[in-house]
C-alpha cells in the first residue's frame, strides 16, 4: 500500500483481502499475528503478508485472477492484479486456507 494522502499517517491492523477467481472470490482470514503501528510518510509504501497453500495435488487447481484489498480502517476497496501464476488446490474443506498478516508483516505463497 502506498500513502497518497498528502500527509503522514499512522497505520496498523489488517487489510481486508479477497482473492478473485472465475467463479467468485475467497476471503482471507486474519493470521492472528499481533498488529503493530507504523508511521507511513506521504509517498511511502508498506506491505502485508498473504499466505496460501501451494497446489501440489497434480490437478489444475483454482487460478487466482485478482485481489480485492481494503486497507485497515477504510471502507473503499481497491482491485489489484494478482502477481503470481500459481493456483490454489481444490479442497472439500469450506474453511479458507488463505491468511493475511497485519500491515508491515512478511508473507509468501506456499
């Protein structure tokens, strides 16, 4: 996320994240990590981690096509391109296996 507000701001918490695919979307659950506060200067960027299982099932999986992201304490959602060509495994489990970390946390797929 990049601060384009024209002034410094304090940010903390979790972004809302939904991974889009051709049949809908999959909401990421919060990882449970402790959120800390950070001062985000005007023009500065900050990241958060998204963790998802790799598709090593041998099947084609679910292709993620985009990401819907709502910054912490905001109501406006931004649509982003998904930067990865990876697919998620298809499962009968109704619980999301995708988690999101608090802002200023690291993450990776797989």
